[in-house]
C-alpha cells in the first residue's frame, strides 16, 4: 500500500479509510451480533497456536487479509462483553454512542498534553470536567482531569494528599526534595473491602504497602465508623500520622458503598484528605432512584470515577475530580515546549500539569457524546435497570435449593455459591466452585467471576448489561448446574 493509501488527507486515503472501516464493522458484527455464547471456550494453548506465524513478516499481506485474520483468530475468541451472559467483571458492554466517539477521537488523534495539539479537545474536556463536578455536588472552584481509570485516579489522589501533608505538617516539598525523614509514619486508611490500588499506590509513592491500614466493615461490608474511630485512636498511641481516608463507593466484590457522610465528618475532624473511590458506583449520581446511596460524596477532597463501567464507555476512560482545583499545584510543572509559564498569563488552557501522563487521549469525547445523545435521564434508566435486575437475580438465587446467596446487592453484583448437597464442608465447596468456574470457561455459555468469601471460593454475577434479563440469569444458573454435573463426573472434587 502506498503512503497516499495509508493516511487520511488524500482522496486515496479517504477511500481506503471508508472501505477499511466498513470491513472492520462487518468483522465485529459477524463476531458479536449473533447472541451466541459469550466465549468460544478455547484454551490458552490453542489460542497461542494460532499466532505461530511471524508477527512482523518480511512482506505484508495487505489490510483486508489482516482484518480477516484478526476476525478469525482474535474476535472469534474474545469475550463478548455485549452478551447478556457475560457477567464476570466490571467490564461493561460499550454503548454505540461510545463506539462512535471512539472512532472520531481515534481518527482525529488529538493529544491532550498541550493546547496547540488539541485545541477543541482541551476546551471540551474542561467543560465535561465542570459538568462532572456539578454532578457530584463539588463546589465552584473544583477541577479535574481525565485518566485511564480508577487505578490512575486513586494513585493521583494519594499523591496529592501525601505531598500536601508533607509540606504542611512535615515541612518538606516532596516534588523538589523527596520524602522527609518522618514519612515512615504516614498512614492511609481504607476499609478491608477496599480496592487493592490503595496498597499499590502506597508502594508507588514510596510509603510501602504497610502504610495502608484497613478498617473493619459492618454486616453490609461497609466501613464501620465506630471501627474507624477506634483505629484512629490506636494509631495515635503509636505516633502514626494518618493523612488520607479512602471511602469506597462500590467495592469490587459486593458493590458495597461506605457511609460517605460519616467518613467525611471524621476526615474533617482529623484534618485528613478524604478521597472517594467511586470507580464502580459513581454512575449512581445520575439516578433519581439510587443516587441517595452516594450521599456525602460532595464532601470529598477528591473522587475517582470510571466511565468504562456503569457509564458504558469503551475502555479506557476515567476521571479524577478535585474539590479544590488549586491542589493540582502540588504536582504541577512547566515544560517550555508544552506549557510555558507565560501561557497561564495569556489564558492558554493547560491540562498536562494536572495529569501524571504526558501524551493523553481525548477520552472526554466518549462521555460527552453519551451525555448529549441520551441525556441524564436516558443514562439513568440504563443504570437503574441493572440494579433492579440484581435484586431480581438475588431473589432467584436465594429461592434455589442448590445455591447459597451471600448478600443483598447494593449495586449490581450478586455473590453466591453452588451447593448441590447439604452438609458440604468449606474445603469441598471451595474446590467445587473453583472447578465449576473453570469448566464454565471451557463450556463458554456463561462468563462468571470467582472470588473468596470468608476463605471459601464463591461465584459472582456482575450484571452490568442493561439488555440482560432474568431469563439470562436463569440460563447462567443452569449452565453452572450442568458444569457442576460435568465436574462431578470427572471426579475433580468430592461432592
């Protein structure tokens, strides 16, 4: 293919683009639009065997042949996230407005590290951030930036919290001089159900994972405020210095939402940075029916929100919101070729100083297109339907004699165990459910998650798909039963 055929900007390039995108669309529709099984069941070894040819051959085979190859070897063996029986992880079915936006932003290829690389994109991201701050009841001087997702947002929150605390309480500018000698006493508090990225961030920030102190939860797996008080008192006796409190709005396994208002009060009393990890549950802010679950989130110093979960956008797409936009100053820097200091004096927007990334995609276009196309009401209906389905699914599981429901859903995660016989001990239950989950993946009719609850392997439906029905849930339960019978026949576990 000639250069003129490989790039936009020429008639030949435009024709190639139109034809190639049409072929890609047909490949996707062929792979995912027939509502078959959510996975082919192909083993890792069989998948690897498909890619024995050189990845970089001496001569290319052309785009059409390559798309056909990808359709056969990749798409055909990809998990179909739009299938209603794909219910394992927080991996949403991407809505069509998001796919359209992805096409637009990818072709435009704007980089958000300077205004002259992405003028309209820069301004639009600022507008979307303003709207998000309003959605979460943050004040007028709030600010934010788009991120790759919750991991990056949680890291950035704790980075700013650490640097602000070290400057104000330990007398050291970390950006210029590194960690002060007293940094070993710094502590981050979160619930025992919080996401692992708190510990990951503590490692990356030079504090070590042991800087994270977990607080016991109540019967609903939410951080217990009384236990938090006791933990803070105990840390004080050890001369530890807590600087950040992380509340979770949607735990990975159970979808639990911490009592955010009560945590905000403790953070205010103790002078702690209050961060809310709302990567999973943030979309509830759209809902008139379920929005109250997030009461208190507007008091946070920072919020992590993901759009590639319950906002139904393609991966990756998240945002980090900051109650006081001036706190971005703890990480800001200027590079002469991107954002010289005089840009601020003449009003040129500068986003790179708010991000831990330099080159950065125009991901803000995806929620913008969704918001404009569906409105708040339209998006809320999608979110509400999945929460309603989770309640219906929990009732169905609870009524089944061969399943054990392990909680009442808060969001749209349903955790349970397969128990075909009475009197099974915990070890047998663990082996059985682990084996069933492995068999399910080989079977391909349902993609279901596994987790561990009180030391026993359990199963989980993460019901993010608004098109899924209770019949789909029943079909997944039947697939689990069938796989259980297969496992018993293979004598993988003693039942």
